[in-house]
C-alpha cells in the first residue's frame, strides 16, 4: 500500500514539476520578448532625441530671430 501511495505521489510531483517548468519557460520567453522590445524602444527614443536636437539647431534659432524682428516692429 505504501509503495502504491509513493508511486502515486511521485506521479503527482512529476506532473507538478512539468507544469511549473512549462510556466517558467513561458515566462522566460515573455521576459526575453519584453527585453527586446525595451531595447527597441530605447533605440527609437535615442533616434527621436537626435532628430529633435537636429531640428532645434536649425528651426529654433530662425524662429527666435523672427520673433525678435516682430517684437522690434511692435516697439518692444
């Protein structure tokens, strides 16, 4: 009787272990996908920031000069 119970509990533990291993594998896969997405997001943000800096160096001074001229015309 004890041997039968032992085998039955062994199967239960094996089944639980297999289920947990599958869950861990799925979580690791999801984690790796999230890490890849974060890397892409960081790369995209860096690219946007570089573009913004390039735009600011070209557009911003011109806009400031135009605003100064208009203020000068208004007498400020």
